[in-house]
């Protein structure tokens, strides 16, 4: 077990129940103005699993992540992390990574990565230790003194992941983290993410619109309906823990992506119908 996982105290572990790490129970989210983003959504994340969420554009994927992380409050229902209801904040132990490059342009890579630790008053030796670990894990050792503008999009996204990692999250939520990257870089970043997942023992929830990404990275995939979104089907991949993008050559990969595509196509067509102007008859 990793040091990160050991940090979870026994009482919390017991409260979390057998293997359950985070849970959404009948969660709904209606935005001001009346947009119904999430229908009653149930989600149970097992401790240490890699779970991806796919769904048509605008179905509520980011909303689900915002509510699960504590960034946004649900309109109804309940969200629990390690057995405790969220209290309107992102709980200690939860890290979030977004698609957009969130690095600070005026700080070098090392200062970007350690920003949160310094703000939290973590002592210098511990900061150095965590920085060293994150730089190694994300392949950034030679870039510690570089500035974001000197890096490619993929490298900048590594910096953002490293910045989350040094906070030692037990659950990492990622919202389309590779969405802005080209196909080859996305593949490499997917493999990096699997390494991070194995090295930290963290539970990972990945929001993605890419079926192949979901199919090759995940233990389980939740498919969302058209808006108002909820999870309509969960697929278990049964991939070994030691895996990388080469798993795409496995015959099972084709079967998984085919099933995902069937579900997603149906829901995407519904989304298209929703976005058509109403066909009211002229009076
Ligand atoms: P996805 O991530 O699946 O593309 P989102 O969760 O971003 O979907 O959005 C779901 C729906 O809620 C969309 O129709 C979107 O326009 C709407 N929405 C998202 N954020 C807000 C907001 N802050 N205020 C009003 N509507 C929002």
C-alpha cells in the first residue's frame, strides 16, 4: 500500500464501507435559469479504481465532476467522500485537473508545482521531497526551471497534473485533461496517467469524450444519457492493472468501444434533437 493510501485513518476507512471511496446518491443539478444538467444520478466509485465517464456533449459530465469534487453544490441528493457528506468545499484528499492549461505563466515549473504546498505552509524539506517525486513521475526533471511558455501543451498539462499530485490526493478527478492535445500526445499522456494511478493508489475519475481513451485506460466506464444526464450503463473492462495503450490491440478493446459507440450514438442523436429549434406550427 502506498504512503498516500496509508494516510487514510481507520475510522474513515470503516465509514467508507467495503471498498467504496466516493458516492453520489440521487444527485441532481439545476442551474440558475432552469437548465437541468443532471437528472437523479447515482455513482459509486470503488477505492483505487480507474473510472471514466463518457457522454454526449453538454450532457452534464463537467457538472458531475464539479459536484463530485465539491466545487459546486448539488440541487438535490447527496455526495459522500470516504463516508462523509461534502460540506460545500473540495475535501482534503481530493485533487482536480482541468482541460485548460491552468499553469501560472510567471512561475517556473518547480514553483508552479509547489504553489499549493507553499500556500499551505508545508515545510521546505517536505516540499523538496514531494517536488522531486512529482518531477520524476511526470518526466519533468529536466524542466524544473523552465517557464510554461517554453513548454508544449502536453508538458504544461504534466505540470498541472504534478501540481495536483504533490497535494497527495487519494482521489483525482480529471475533466477532459487531454482534450486540447493532439492524438499522439493524448496516447502518451494516457499512459502517464496510468503510471500515476498505479504509483499513487489513488481513485481516478476521468471525464472524456474520447471512446478509445475511456476504453483503454479504465477499469470501469460510465456512459451518460443526453441532458439531463445520468449514468445509463456501466461497463467493466477487466483489464490487468499493469496496462498501457497497447491494450488497444486486444480483441476485447474492439468489443468495448463498439458497445460504447452504440450507447453514445443513441444519446448523441437525442442531444441533436434537443438542440434543433422547436418545430411549432405557424398559427
Ligand atoms: P458536458 O461537460 O457534458 O459538456 P456540462 O456539465 O458542461 O456538460 O453542461 C451541462 C449543461 O449545463 C449544458 O447545457 C450547459 O450549457 C449547462 N451549464 C453548464 N454550466 C452552466 C452554468 N454555470 N450556468 C448555466 N448553465 C450551465
